[in-house]
């Protein structure tokens, strides 16, 4: 039983690592961010991220109910903050 648990844990660790590597590669190729991604990057809440979107700090595209933020305009805005 213990051996089975260790094997499963190792499998899930490898799977988690692979998923993180895939996310990093797709992050490099992305042209837009979601509001949740911006909130994670800035370490702020979702409501604060939506407030930044409403204040027009960067270019935003609305697709139905979804909001996408231009990666270039967000990165430029972040660079201007000199954090």
C-alpha cells in the first residue's frame, strides 16, 4: 500500500512538472492575458484587476463576456511603473 502511494505521488509530481513546463511555453507565445492571469502576476485580487481594466490602463478586447488584455500593452504599462 505504501509503495503504491509513493508511486502515485511520484507520477503526479512528474505530471505537475510537465504541466508547469507546458504552461511556461504557452505563456511565451501568448498575445493576450485574462483578468485572472493579471491578478496572479500582480498578486492582487480579481476585483482589483477588473478595476485596472475599467481604468483603461492597457488595451482590452471583450469577446462576449470574456475580457482579454493585450500582452504588449500590459507589459508596457508594467514597465512604466518601474517596479
